[in-house]
C-alpha cells in the first residue's frame, strides 16, 4: 500500500483507496483455493463497487453510490483477490487522455509531460509505476490497449461478451455497433492469462447467464506449435510513427527466427470503414446521448473540442463536411459521420453492414491462412492536452472492437534518438491535419515504451494470449 500511495502522489492515478480491503484480509482465508488468493487488484472507476460512486469523471454522476459490486468484482473476490484501489479515467470514457474535473490529470510514469493514455489511464499508470500488480480496465476504442502501450505494460481486450459487463457504467449505453470489453492489465502476459482463467469460472457464468460458459483453455495457451502470422506496418488510414513501425519489424524478425511464418496482411476497406461503421456506429444518435449526459457538467479540456463539434447543428456539420472535402477528404468524411444516422431503418442498415464486414474480414483472414495478426500500435505516449489529436488511432484499435476480435498489447522496445530523428520527416498517410497533429503529439518520446498489438479471431482469446506470450519471451531473450 505504501508503494501505491507513493506512485499516486507522483502520478495522480488513483481515485480512492478501498478501506474495505483491510476488512477483506480477515476473511480472505475462506477463498484459499482461489486462483488469485491474496493478490491485490486495482479497479477502474467506472466499474461498480458497493457503496462507492461510479462517476466516469462526470460530476452529475455523483448522485448515489452503487448498491452492489459488479459481477467481475464479485468473481475476483470469490477467487481470493483483494480489490484495494480504484483508478482514474478519461471523462465520460471518451478520450485518449486520462483527466476529468473530479479527479484531475493523471500523468505518464515514464514522463510526467506525457499522458498515460485513456480511458483506462489510471490503471496503466499505477501498474506501470509499480503501484499495482494486476488491474481491470475497459476497452471501447483501445482504452485498455492504448494506455498499456503508453505506459509500458501488457493489456488485453477479450472477445466481446467473453467477460461480464454487468455493473459497468457507460455514458453511451445502448450503442451496439462497437463493443466495449472489460479486460486485465498487468506487467506480464502470464498475469493476464491467470486473471482470465480466474474470471472464466462457474461463478461468473452463474452470476451472468448471458456470458457464454467457456472456461479458459490452458492447453491452447501453453501450446507451442509454429504459427502462421499476418503482419502489417500500416493499415492505409494511419501511418504509425517510426518507433512503432520499428517495433513491428523487430518482432517480425524475431518470430521468423523462432520458426513462425509471417505473411503480409491488409485490413479490408479501412478508409471506408472508419467513418461509415466505426464513427457512425459510436455516434449513431448524432452524439445526443453523450451531450445529454454532459449537459451542465464541467468539461475536461481533453473533451471540450469534441463536445463543441458535436454541439454544432447537423446542417452546419453537413455544410462543413462538404467544404472540407477538397481540402481534407478524411476530415470531411469524419465530420459527416458524427451526424449519425437519419432513421431507425438506416440504423438497421448500419448494423447489417457491421455484421457483413465481420464476416468479410473473417473470410479474408482465412484466405490468408493466418492464425493470428501482428499489428502496430499508436504511440509513443502523446503530450498532455494533445490526446484529442491522436484520434486516428481508431483504425488500429477500435477496428477490433467493431470486429469483436480479441486483441492485446506487449511492450517490446523504447523510443530511440534515431526514431525521433526519423519522426521529423513523418508525412502520414494523407498528409492532412490529422497526420500533422499526430506528429506533434508524439514528438519528444525518446525513452518511452514501444508496443505491438496481437490479434486473433473471436473466441480465440487463449491463442491471442499465447501469441502475446511468445512475443514477450522472444523480446526478453533478444535482450540478454
């Protein structure tokens, strides 16, 4: 606990210490057979905990404390874990920063001038700073993976609906196109796998019968057969920074040396999918729900620009989109997308398009004959108050929420002086304002963590974790 308090004093990553954890120490003996017996676990603030507020960083949500623990908190306790602290998050969970008017700004454990990422930035900062061994975050558009990448830890987003979401607070509940998933965050992949094994138990399946009763398959996680691995350095929508591209190349070489087969892979129709399925899906209501939940609330600086744009009349956004098209096609299509759908009929068509895209992607994956995918992450960590400028990250993170694929990140290197020099010549995919903003946001990252993303098909979470473990081990051995 002393270490946690020291890390929090430095990073401002915790929202409260759970004093109940001291009482739990006297009763934890009844769960000695639990897979997480005696393990202290940190919990993201939007996950309900009995008698505690669940605000999502929005003041008006400080109305009444939760009546009971979320399902995952109940399961953690049943497995002997001790939830001991709750952690900070982005306001409304809608930013790649970690700041809100209630708890303030969390900073990166490797550089206080950099953000830890969001929305699960408090978790990533606390674990990356050495104040927690294991934490639970949530991921709608990369909210586990991006902070894990920024803070140099491991994070895993399971297949959508593999873990229970009962008792998780969301600002935009009811949105179905892009799925949110809770998942573990830790310093190593084995800890992620142990947490998944502990959560995927009869107790969770009993508490939430809507979750498929699929226990963790340890045989797949421990398997060692050579893999056929797809890889990409950019998806045609986002050109990662030089350090992130180098990370993929170095891991690719290590995997090939270890006997795996690497084949090029490209996501389908990504420039079309981002506005039409990702952005329109999240803001199908024209951001009406988000604006209603934030009405009269103090706004965090990281959210003000986004809220201002959403607040503009739809007719004005349509005109703005038209005027931007010759200058910045990507920005134009994104502005049009946040207008949402026009009718229930259009919403159904949008949902059908998502289903079709998932099946097209699975067919494409199988035609490439790959087991898993190696992908770059956005990064390194962006400067404070610049997180809204890395919104193009949706293509490399939120894509897998749309597809409902399991995905995780592993830290593989750090930014070098050479990476920084190459960044000076960064142009991006479109050479537009998004690309310029990304370059500005990630400049000055020497020494910061570099991560890669590992992806698998739906319900192959154990294979994804096995791939992550392989990457982790190969990188560790290469540094001896």
